[in-house]
């Protein structure tokens, strides 16, 4: 996932709402902050960074969609 280009990130994680993206980002951030970088391969950190970038994009797209859907439910329909 992290080494691929994902043009439509939510398709890669279909079925999840934005809260799961935040949880995954938190877990990856925790890994980055707590990991002994001397024990990681040199490919690991860029791979984690790529995954974090994909998750960030997906979070933005899903959050925008959720906001639009919530606004549509609140907007009265014209008769």
C-alpha cells in the first residue's frame, strides 16, 4: 500500500469511517516516536511515511464526504 500510488484512497480502505484513519495514524505516529531507528531497516521509515501520507489523504476525503452527507441530511428539501 505505502509503495503504491493510490488515486482514490477511500477505495483502498472501503467500509471504514474517518475515525479508523485517525486511529491508524495515531498507531503509526506512536511507532515512529517510540521505535529505535537503529533497529529498523532503511526501507521501513519511508514505507511508514508513505502509509501515513495515504492515510492522511484518505482521512481528508472521507471526512469531506461525511461532512457533505451530514449537511445534506440537515438541509431541508424543496417541495
